[in-house]
């Protein structure tokens, strides 16, 4: 229910909360007009009244005469829950140990498709960024990444924007390199809006390679390759799209949901991490 850029199918309540978080004290009709502008799923005014009635009954919203505001008791409960979850998952050593690892360690995580791998990768990157928020890297407090094609940013823009914002809050610059000059690769530059985001395309991919994806956060390295047939189909999409009118984001989403064993490797390797950072940052 909480507004979340990473959720591809947000519940209707999240749009209501998102609007009221910026503009409190709206009438139901005013709120409905803004809701229709935000929500991909359209509902009637009668259904919207029923949604608001439900949220008031759940003590998520409260009416003040004829206007709506978010219930302070719900906000207080949300803050308490947020602090609890943060302490358990982001400030605790338990999840960090499985992702940041100890120096010299390496782990492989296997997933049923590329989408599942990418969702876990996003989680792991956030955990790593929080770790380096509390344990600053002694020489380079930045994120360096290479994507053969940056389909993450094109197909899952909301998720990648929130990830870049997390880096920005941590004081990290984000250096992203793509190994192709095709239209969709070049289009990535305008998809992320943060002060510390730097993006370039190179071609040919050089020693970083075709169908290779790597992100370095501190001394932690995240690496993957697309399964062969997924890579080939992704390449077809990138070659055929020449302008924004010819691009359908859902085509990539459908592709990465196809069954295809996908492996993400995480390693804690100070020497290799330094080499990757130097290779990527020399282009900027």
C-alpha cells in the first residue's frame, strides 16, 4: 500500500497516499481528479468513494469536515514499523553478511528467470549501499557499473531511479557505462534524475565484453550474464528500435519473465573491485 516505485502493479491505495503526502486537505472529488491522472487503472467515482470509505474505516485516512488527510495514528504506526524493519534488514549484520560477505568470499545465487535475479540484485545493492553508509570505503565511496545494454533503466525506470536516489542519499556518485551505441542505450541518459549520476556509452564493448553486467559497490562485486537465448532476443529488440515510438517497454518485461536459469555472482574482492572501478571511471 505504501507508494513504491519498484512495484509494477501498485494498489489503488498507494496512489491516494502518494497524492495526499504532497497535497493534504483535498475533497474526495479533487482527490479523484488527481487520482485519474496518476493511476494506470481507472475506476468510477462511485468505486473511488468506496475506496476512500474503506481507507477511512481502516484508520489510514481521516476526514476533517469535507477534506481528507492521512491519519496521524497511521503515520505514527508506519514510522515505528519502518524503524523496526530498517533495524532488522539494513542496520543488522544478518542480511549484510550474506551479501557484502567477508573479504575473499564469493557466492552464486540462482534464479528461475532474469526478472527474479534483477529483483534480488536491487535488494542486494541497497543492502550494500547501506553497509557503506555506515562503513565508508577508504578510497572510493562511489558506485561503478557496466551494462552491455542498460535495459534495467529502460524497462524498470522507477526501480532504477529509486536505486540512484538511494546512492545519492548515501553520498555516492553513480558511474554507469553501457557497451553499445544503439538508440535504447543512448536513451538511458535521460531516464535517471539525480545529481550524482554519470552515464556514457562505448562501442565496441572492449575488454568488459558482450552480454556482461557488473556493478561494484566498495569492494563488493555483483556480476551476471543473460542466458543465451534471452541475450539473443534482447539483442533483437535493441537492434530494431530506432526511436521512442518504436519502443514498447512491456516487450522487455515479458522477455525477462521467460523461464531461464540466471545466476548472479557476488564476491568481496578488493583487488578486482579496484580494477573494475579504474576501468569504468577512465571513460568519465
